[in-house]
């Protein structure tokens, strides 16, 4: 796989602060509050690296719907996968996703995200648009546009299921990565899950730790 660099946009939920510019819809408030909670963890100097990673992982587990994300990544392979193999893969995907985000915690450089609005694509399916503002270029007339796809999961709960940078949706890029792996391994979702477990171990080990 190509290293899954596409995670950087969703990781922005934890490493960038939001500057609201208008009365926010509930889905926008969810994004802002998620970011604010993440920033509070990152700025808490009383936490050591292990405690910070633990708290970030717990927050991400609440913010992301990793099951929906994992199943989307499988594409057509989902239909031929047993429930047992699917559950094991979903667990492996979640662990890999959280380990990937946690490994990027040192990337915060004072950037901010400014919410610019949101749209409802379909009932319960939202796009929250933000602009990435870099303190190194405060007068940039064309800040990088980032979008978060957010699902309304009922009872007032929202969850992030994808993100895009400059119109390129990262879930589709990761799905292509997974599809390439599956095509080389007999469309075995079990093999993909094992591969993710191995990748997670590398991220979580001494070489991947920060």
C-alpha cells in the first residue's frame, strides 16, 4: 500500500483549531467540539506521550465511525466476506486507523481550521467545509479547502466517515489502496486484516512511537 498518507485530513480533526464564522448547524458544532477537545489534549502539558496518545485514541474512537469506513474500503469484496472475517477485519482497521492518527501527533504547527459552512447531501449525510489557515502565510487568499463527510447516526450523534482535500476524497484513495492489496491476495479480507494488524504493530512499536 502507499503508506496511507491520506489520513492527514481526518487527523486535522485533532491537530487544528476551528474558528467559527457564523451561527453553526449541529453538524458543524460537532466538528468544532471534536477539534476543541483534541486541541485541549494536545495542549495539556501535564500529559506524557503515552497518556496523550491514549486520550487521543479514546476521542477518535468517539468521533470516527471506523466500522462504516472499514466496510466502505472493501468495495465489492464485502459481499463475499463471512461475518466472522468481517468483524476481525473491522477491528483490525480500527486499531490501524487509531495507531496511524496517534503516530501523527507531533504534526501540529499552530494551524487553524475555519468552518465555512455545511450542506446536507442526503438525509443524514453531511459535508462540513473548512479552510486550512497556516500562520506562516496569514494573508494567503486561497487557503487549502478541506471537507469532512459526517453521518447523522441518530439520537443527536454524529460521526466522521471521510475527508477530502481540495476536492479529492481520501476514502476513495484508501479504497483504491485496499482494492489493490485484495486483488493481489485472492480478495481475502482475512489477509487484509492480518496485513493491517502487522502495520499497526509497526506503528505502535518503538520505531513508530513518538
